[in-house]
C-alpha cells in the first residue's frame, strides 16, 4: 500500500481545524509503524484541548471513528491521539 494513498492526517486536520480557536498552534503528524498501522498525533493549544476532546470525549471519539472508517478499505488500523 503506497503511503500517499492514505492522508489520514489531512482528514484529521480538516475535522479539527474548525473546532479550535488557535489554528496556528495546530500540528497533525502521521507516522506508520512496521506493521503498517498508522498513528496520528494531534497537538493543539492548551486552551483548545477541551474542545477537541469534547464532552465525555465525544468529539475525539467521532474523529477517531471517521479516521478508522476511511482506512478500513485498505485494511489499515488507525489510532488518533492528542499529545500535550
């Protein structure tokens, strides 16, 4: 599977950007391990962390669900984490 076919980081950025106030502090990094699993790390301003997590984690759960759903066609596991 070519790495360029899955731009999960772009998807996550598109989903998170409208939610936060400090867009200049948004950093989304995608990495792939030796098994082919994808890890997407999201860094936001401390003031925006709660908005990205949402009440009872609903927003980040929805972002994770969409990221995983977009990768199921290629049979790839995706994990989205908020990094402080």
